[in-house]
C-alpha cells in the first residue's frame, strides 16, 4: 500500500509572489482610485451613467411626445414609400435586362 502526501503545499512548486498577477498589484494605484470614488455620488460622474441617462431621456421623450411620434411615423412611412419605389425600379431594370438578353439571342 502506498502512502500519499495529503499536504497540498508539498506538491506546489515554490514561486515568487511577485509573479502572481493577483498578489502585490500596484496598491498605490488601487488606493488612489478608491479615494476618488468615495462619496454618495461617486458612480454618477462616470461616462456610462451619463450616456445611459441621456438615452433614457431621449426614449422617454419619443414615447411620450405626440409630435415626436407623428414625426417618426411620417418618416417611417416616407422611407417605406421610397423603398417600394426602389424595388419597382429594380424590377423594371431586371425586365429590361431580360428583354435585351432575349433580343440578343434572336
């Protein structure tokens, strides 16, 4: 019967703690960042919050303003009409090209 060493520290290779990226990180930088983020409004000065607040305000305005809704619907309708006109033009060009190919065969 073989005896096993149950102490995990004996199985690890001796390493320098400075190699481990999670130990001895630049603590001066980390503490400076922590000092700046203290206070009740610390998270509100970040750019992501400001962007989110502006996007939320714009969406709220669009969903609650009757004039804005009408403008969006008119723009979508106009875009739909332009798309349909473009598709008709493509169909006409396809038919013209098809007719030219048939005429060149004869």
